[in-house]
């Protein structure tokens, strides 16, 4: 079954679509009103104040303060309405609800790669349940892309080297177009896909029937072992690198006294550019993993760090992990301790590339 053909106004298939269309309709009506008003006044004044004889001269006009106030205040008021309305929609769209179902998106010339937390992978397709908040965390492997779903009235740039987010709550079961809305090369127009909005029971059946080999966190743990990060990252607090148990989401103290939130962007930067932020109490000994880990692999490592943090913080009765070498709880998952986002092997050691390409 092919997705529905584009129309002037796509289906309203998300919770935010009505608000966006309302603002758009208001802008069209205001534009049409003033366009017609100005056209009418141009013709009216041209006729009313036309020169009727060769010796007729117009009367001097000294201006009107009231008129000038009116034509300044009215446009200002309309502009403020548009600004306030648009800002309210922007702030709503830029704050994903806490209960959102998280999905990772990676843009690449010229395709969309998507990963579900449960381990399912998709290419140019996105399966999601209806009436469920969906949060997309997006990055690019090459150039700037833009993830655009017209039926949801949402779009956001997908930028190399950083994470951007986009969220929506689909309200109608069906199939909807995905476009790249940022020119990204010769095959930009072919960078398309389809969102499949399904009933929750159908989504669960799809999710369990795809043959995924472990969750993203489990894949991240396997990659962590392949890269031999266990040589320096010890959970007893006595390793050459900081311990990550419970660190995700906490404040990390850096050399120089600054602090940084240990979020996904921080972990990513610490894996690919470890010299950027050094944890207080540790040396700059971590080599970069740029070129050894793909964007998909980085996302899996982030999920692993996130999962051990949440799991072990709960098991140990704490809310944060040690970032300066203090002892911390030992992970309950099988395998070696987690990777540190800021420190790793000595410069004389070689990270194991494993099967990464």
C-alpha cells in the first residue's frame, strides 16, 4: 500500500497539527486582508485625489499624529499576536514529554537510519504506536539534513557532530511521508521514507517479530567490550579513568573547576573528542575513537552508559555516580564495567577496533 498523495493541506495526524494549521490560517487571513485593503486604497485614492485640471494644485497636508499612531500600533499588535502564538507552539514542540518513546535517527546521503531502544533497526521507515509521545534524537553522518513529516507538522535540522530532537504524538493510524527538507546533494529529492502509525497491539507484534539481536544498551555493552575500554575503567574507583556508574544525567566536575551535565552530547563528545573536557583528578590520556565507532555505535554506547547509570543508581540507593575516582556500585549486568566519557587507554595503547567499520 502506497502512502497517500500530497495535497495542499496534508492530513492532521498529530496532536500539534491543529495548532500549526491555526497559526498558518491566521497568517493567510491577515495577509489576504491587508493585501486587499491596500489594493483598494491605492485605487480609491488614485480616483479621489486625481488631478482634474491643469491649473489644479493639491492642498498641503501637515500630517496627523492620530493616524500615525494608529498605523503603528495596529501592525505592532498583530505582530505581537503572531510572535506569541508562534512562540507558544515552538516551546511546546521543543520540549519532549518525559514519558516519550525514544527513537534514534541518523541521516546519511541519502537515507534515514532509525534505531528503537528494543534493538529494532529500520531504513527509510518508522513504525510507531498511535496516541503515544515519540521523541526522536537525531544526528547526521555527513551533511545537514532535515527530518520533516508534513502530516505531523514537525521538522528539525539533522546536524553532523551534534544531537537535535523532535517530538510528536500521532493521532491517526495510517502511512505518512518522510522528507528531507534541507538540500543535501544530488539525490536530495530521493531521501524520503514512510511513517507507519499502528495500533498499540500491532506495534507490539511488529516490535517482537523483527528478530532484533538485543537492545541498544546490550549492543553498546558488547561494543564496549570490543573496544577494550575495561582496561582503564574500573567500578571500584581505582582505575586510571573515572567510573560511569550512575553518572549519566549528573553534574561532572572538570579540570579548572567548571562543571558539565553528563548528557548524550557530552558522552558523544568524550568518545570522539576526549581532550575537549577532562574530568577533575584525571590525566589527558584517552585517545579518540573517531573513525573506530560509527554514529550508530556511539548511540549504542550512550544507551549502555545511560542504562547502567539508571540501573546501578537504583540498586545502590544513590542518584549519581562517582566521577572523581570514589568507589561506586558494581554493575549488575554481565560483562566489564562501563566506558568513561572522558578518559580511556594510555597513549601507548591501541584501542581494539573489533568489527567496527
